[in-house]
C-alpha cells in the first residue's frame, strides 16, 4: 500500500537513521546471498483509515454478541464514564508494544537486544521494531500477539462476564491492533514459491521487508 508524501518526507530521528543504515547493510548481505527483496509497507494514515472502516463491523458484531449473552439491560452506558478506563487505555498502549517486543525476541538471535522501542511524534504513534530478520511464523506471531492478548481475549471474557468496562477496553485494543492485522494480511497475500523466507520489520515505516530465495 502506498505511503503518503508526509510520511516519506518526515524527518527521521537519530535512532531511525541508525536502524535504516543497519537495515540497508543487512539487505545488501542477504541480497548477496541470493535473496530477493520485496518491500511491503502500509502508510500509517491509510492504515488508520482502513482500521476505522474495518472496525465498524467488528464493533457491531462484538456489541451484538454482548447483547445476545447479557441482554439489553446488561449494557450500562454509565460504565464508560469511569476515569480509570482512560488510564487503563494509556497503560495498555505501552503494554501492546512490550508484547510485540517480548514475542519477537523469542525468535531473534540476540533476544531483547534486537528489539527497539520509540515514538513517532508526527503521528502520535508509539512503536516497537525488531532489528533482525525473523522467520515468517515468528514475525506473524509477534505482530498479532498484542491484538489477541489485549483485544480479542478480553472482549470474549467481557462478553461471558457481562463486564461493559472490560468489553470497551477489549474493543479499543482490538481496533488499535488493526494496523498489525493489515500488515499480516499484506504479508499473507504476498504470493511466493520460495523455499526460504525471512521477514525484516521495516526500520522507519509500518510494514515489513520480505527476503526470499
């Protein structure tokens, strides 16, 4: 998916510049070993728009399930006024990135030393990135883990318990993982007959680079 001009022209931080240089070195090494390189990135603005559009039916289905299990009386609108919900959301945004890092680190040569965290102030977006190529399965697991653990699972538990605050947090965290799901969808949609695939998290943009041979 195309990256907007604003994203292409934004000023990179020193950390991003170092990661970009490292990525270019790794890319050259892998290409010299016979790997083909394919850039799969998603523009952050476009990803947010798509996440919003896709999120509408997701919220609708989750709401319908809550109502079916708990009835109309179980959905108390006043539960959304709890100020702790905002605090919980802010904390979970950080936890979301930590889960990315902890999961990816299980598949990297140097563990957490290959993981880096940061914040894109232009888009008010925290991020976690892996500085080493990952096996495809490991990359997908690490990319989807936060959305499943903080979004899908709490939403299902909330429906079973009839907890509106937990349902709300689960939905918010599910939607916040929409960009991750789009990246995985883009990767799975990449057709290839290669016997070997390595996935490198893009050092400065949302998405990944596929190396295959």
